[in-house]
């Protein structure tokens, strides 16, 4: 005599829980594997923007004949309003940037002219541009900079 039981064709609770556990582990591995990808992409995009800002500063220097001062900063790349000298305003051929330069985390880039013979930058460098990096704290190891010191060279 053959008995036909319904529950022979269904999954047991243990089998369902095991499948859910495996799926959860796979999702966890995917999050860990691809979570760093977003951060690396933001860092790379910020580096590209940093190069564009450097190029804009060089174009400003080509037209005006000098680099922006610390007071003018990067704002002088979008508008000539911060230029005090009328002769410089006449030479200004901008805007060199369409809008204020910001990194991937929404913070403005920092700009600082370099004094002749400064020891914290490579020889011949005329200005520094940098981002505070992913953590938003200026002056620590995750800053994205337009220069490298010997200690930071890989």
C-alpha cells in the first residue's frame, strides 16, 4: 500500500533557512567586494578634477601673467570680481572654470601659492591644490594633493 503524502514535495524549514543563510552570505561578500569600488571611484574622480583645476590655474597665469594670490584663491578662476588690479581684469580671459571647484564629497578645493624654495613641495612648484579627501579632514593622510613629498612617494 502506497501512501501519498503532501509534505514529501515541500521544502523543510531547515532547507529554507539554509538557502536564506547562503544568500545572505553572498550579499555580504558582494557588499564588501564592491563597497571599496565606490570610494576608489570618488578618489579617482577627485584626482581628475584636481588636474582640471591645476590646468585652469596655469591658463590664468598664461593670460594674467601671474598665479592667483592666496586672497584671490580659486574664486578668481570663475569670476574676475576678486581681482583688485584693473590691468589684471583687462587681461583676465575667463571664466577658466564654469563653477567653483569642488571634490566628489562637495567640498571646495584648497589653493595656496608656494613661496620660492619651500621645502614641503617639489622644486619649481608654484602652487598647491588639494582636497580634504573622503573623511573631510584637512591635513591628514587621505588628502588628495597636487604634489607628493619624498615621504609620500610609493
